[in-house]
C-alpha cells in the first residue's frame, strides 16, 4: 500500500464510528423536526369542524373522503345544537378552541366576529374561491356555505286539502296542536319578525307580532330548539307542519315520507356558513373552506341537502327552486339590529308562547 493510499483509506473500526455518528445526527435531526411547529403541522393534518349532527351526516361526512384525497386533511367533528351554543363552547376555551372551523348562521357570526382573540379573518389569497360567490355571501370573517328561505315544511298527506299556501293556514282550527315553531335561538328572531310583519308591525315594533303569537298557543305543539326534534315529530305524524328551511324536505323524502314546502310572504332569506378559529391550524382550515366553496361541493350541497349554492356558477337544484319564495315575497333582515335585540326578543317570545 502506498503512502498516498494510506492517507485516503480508513480502517473498519473507523468506518463503524462514522456510521454511528451519522445515524445519531440523523436521529437528532428527526427528533428536532418533530418538535418544530411546521413539522408538527405537516404530520397532523386533522381538522375539527363544529357543526350540527344533521349537517355532518348529510354534507360533511360524505365529502370527507374527497377532502382527504385532495388535500390530505382528515376531517373530524364535534357537535353543537345551535350556533349560539357552539359559540359559548368555543369562548369557554378561547385559548385552546375545540374546533378549527365553526359552522354558524350569519346573524351569530356577526356577534362572534367581535371576538378577534378567538377568530381570524378570511384570507382571499388562501381561499381563492371567495371571488366566485354571490353578493352578500361573505365578509371579512364569515363565508356562507349556502343560502335559503325560511318557510313551512309540511306533510301533504296529513294537512287538510293536501296543501298549505300561506302563514295564515297554520292558525286555522284544524291545525290545533299540530304546528312546531323555531325558538329564537335558531334562525335568530325570524319567527318573531314574520309574525310582526304579518300583523302591521316592523323590526322596530314587534309587539303586534308577539300579541298575535300569544293567541296561537292552541295550535303550537312545540317550540323546537333544534330542527331534528321537529323533523322527527313530523316524520311520525305527531305534527303536520314546522317552520324551517328546505333541507328538512330532503331529509324527510330520504326516509320516503311525503313532504313539501312553501315560503309565503314574508319569507326571510338567510345565509349559514363557517368561521375559522385561532387553533393553530388556520392554513388547514383555509384549505377546507376553499374546498367547501368549490363547484363540486356546492353542487353536492344543493343536490343532497336542498339548499341554495352561493357560487354564481352553480345551478340550484330543482327541489330547492320549488321552495323559494315568489318574486317579491322574500325579505332581507337587518342582522345587526336583530343581534342587538335578540336577548330581549327571546325573553318576550318565551313569555307569550309559554314555552
């Protein structure tokens, strides 16, 4: 062996030491990476959505595999019975929210947007589908998943004459103990406003509406705080009609139960959608929201859940269009005013209905 060769070669024992050193370095690098925030984010692509059980079952669980395939995100779920209850849960654990994305009504979202320590504004760069939406479907903090009217869902096989055409029909003697109205905590304040507008009042004077509702107690089987409660009663024939959104029609028809909907004047229109929390998974949440607004998901929502797509390039389902109010019968409400007064409205509603 030449002198030059001896300088460039190494003994077996030296090579073993070097391999051990390299292995130790690689292990240390891997362990360090595991504790870096970026690496942890890359490894944990689970995203938790807080929403209603019916929405999870009918929209988000069926779409979870597509989300996983397209983004690598595993979608998980935590339940809420109403948007108000969900907000209360999130604010109770503001420093460590139990959900990364929260499903809510536009009305409650306006209230929640003031909590800037809990929620983050939507980033149009990370959510490019925001630019494809109908007017009014998004603001800096909230984006709608769909829109819909509030109307009457009923059993045509049970109601007299097989049809309901106006709000007045619900108060006829034949409907004694057969009607369920939504509590003010869902579809915030809408039932109060409908009754008020029908009886000569307005958003600034709801007394005529409350006085009218007080006289209708014989026909009220229930005041439901969750749609699922009233849908079960409607499915079983315990009630004949409920005030709700078009999604209930699809849910009942899926069970082979006859159902129809009418949205008489005044028919309040509303948005429901999502907000993103400061959970540390804001980028994953933005990817989910962008997927929610994709044409494929918007089409799935209108076809399977019977609600209106907020994308301007997605056509509403035929069943949804049937439930929409006639031209001029829809009304848009002042969400900020309702938010400021919903507490007082709720107390007065509970007093007059005795529920």
